[in-house]
C-alpha cells in the first residue's frame, strides 16, 4: 500500500496570511482600557490597584497569544516555502531523466 499526500503551498500561504491578520487583530485588542473606570469609580479602595494588576496580566496573556499566532503564521510561511523548494529540487533532479 502506497502512502502519499499532496500539499498546496498556495493554500498554506493563504492560511499564513489569515493567521497573520488574526495575530494583528489580537495584538490590537485593548484589554486594559475597560479596566480604567474601575479604579476611578472607587478611589482609595484596593479595587483600583487590583484592576490594574488584572488588566496588566490579561494584557500580557493576550499579547502572548498574538505572538504565538504570529509564530504559527511564520511557520506556515516557512512550510510553504519548503514545499516549493523541495518540489523545485525534485524537478531539477528528475526532470532531466528520460525513460529508456
């Protein structure tokens, strides 16, 4: 039984572009902004500093998520390029072979 698969570098490029756009959207999310009124609404309480702590941790987590999605996009780009390069090399090596 023969095992084979076919990869479409164009489809992988499209996925990489979509992942990159998603990473950009994730990086653009304002996580800290909605927490600002919390501290202002309760001056002098511990709620203000707590909301800053939560918003900074949440902001860092969202930024890290965006970074990981961008890493996935780069990996997909590299995979597509690797498939193209491999196809080209195989074409160069076997393209000149003539059946006898």
